[in-house]
């Protein structure tokens, strides 16, 4: 099972140290800059700010319960959406987009459910609700539009990969890809200056966000994202995908075997989006695709040609999502 929310400064420092020393992440172990290390007081302040992140809207919390309840039905989610007309309007806008291409379109949730199914609609509601929590302010270093574009690219690519390799529900892979970087939004909320510093450093050195976090001995965005996802009670597979999307988890026995395939998928989808420059969320590396990303999915480098071609087509069709998630 993934890490639970930190309850002390020592816990968050330990998690940061574990990521900094890990050889499983891309780029291997990096040297650390003492000038960028956080002091104990700064770690404590960061922990306190984490507690200030708002809870999910009630509708999203209920949807999470429905996703986790095998006895739930389409009628349950339709009834729930009636309580939030703004969210319903966004769902219908997405349902009517070219991405889903529902014949004749739809003007009500029941018709959307008939074509999309319970799982897809529930995952859409969850994704929209999570992003509604965060502010949309930005600066020269951090473009919210480009962040959304990257998140959407990872979602679309994860869905493509899930359909190609099997073993993972495509709609679940979509949500895991969509939310994989929410830790960066958490950092944007609680420490904008630190986020800006990391973004500037990655741009200057053309390296990844993850590499700079480890070098500076900072709590990783994947860790911060999992803390919030756990606080919100998001499904475990989503929490694990957020936490480990930079790691080769094949030999990590502490992670549920059933969750590993989606982690493999999101890890590769993220790298493919960086490589193809779909959006920008702070990774200024070349987006190297390594053999340990492909092997768990039984893919070869030549298999990615069709995946990348489909990604370019589908990301254009998914344009409506950018307005809905912002």
C-alpha cells in the first residue's frame, strides 16, 4: 500500500530523503545543494500548509464512494449530479465533444450515461472536481494552460496505452494520467516561490522537475500529490499512480500487484508527453523513453510510433477538456 499522510516533520523529511536517494527514478542519484535544502522550520511550515488545502466538493467525495462501491449504479450518479448543475453542464459539454462523439449529442445525464457508462462518467466527475479545488493564478514560469495541456495529454496517452496493452480499465488510466501531477498544483498553492524556482532551474538546465526536487532535497511533487489524494479519499490506484509515476515499481513488493500496470502506463504516458512537448508542467528534459518503461508493458520502441500518432490525433479531439478543467 502507498504512503499515508505525514503526521510529523520527520515523516515528510524521510519521504523526501527516500526519493532523493532512490536509483529507480530517471537520471539516478544526484548531488544535493545545501543552499536549497529546507530547514526543519520550513518543513514544519510546509506540513501546516498542507492541512490548509480544501477538501473535495461533497459531490466528488460521494462519487469516490460510488466508484469504490461495487453495488453502485448509473442511477446513483445521475441522482447525485442533479445536485450540482454547474458540474452537470461541464459533464455534458465533455460528453458532446468530438472526443466521445456521441451520435446526435446529448442534453441530459441519462443519455450521457447510456453511451459513456458509469465508470467513464464517474471518472470525469472526479477529475473535474479535483481541479476545481485549485486556483488558476499563474506567472511567467508556470502557465496553468500548459499544465492542463500536459495533464490532459498524459490522460489521453494513458487511455491509448490501456486499450493497447489490456489489463487496465481505460477510463481509470485516463483519470490516473490526468491527476498524476497534482502535487505540483499543491506546491503552487502552498509555496509558489519554490515552484517558480524549480521551474526556472529546469528551464535553465533542460532537465526534469523530478531531478531538481531530488537535488535540492525537497519533498517530491509525487509525495505531496499522494498526501492530498489520501486526504481526499481518492481510490487507491489513483493515489499509487500519483505517488510512483516516476519510478520503476516492478520490484517494489510494498505496492499492490494489481496497481502496478496502471503505474507502468502513466509513467510511460508522462514521458511520451514530455518527448512530444504536449503541454508543459516543469519537465524540460528531452523525455527519454527507457527500456524499463517499455518492458513491463511488453512494448518495443517501434510500437510507440502508432501510439504517438494516435496521441496527436486524440489530443486535438480532446480540446474541449481544456476549457472544462480550467
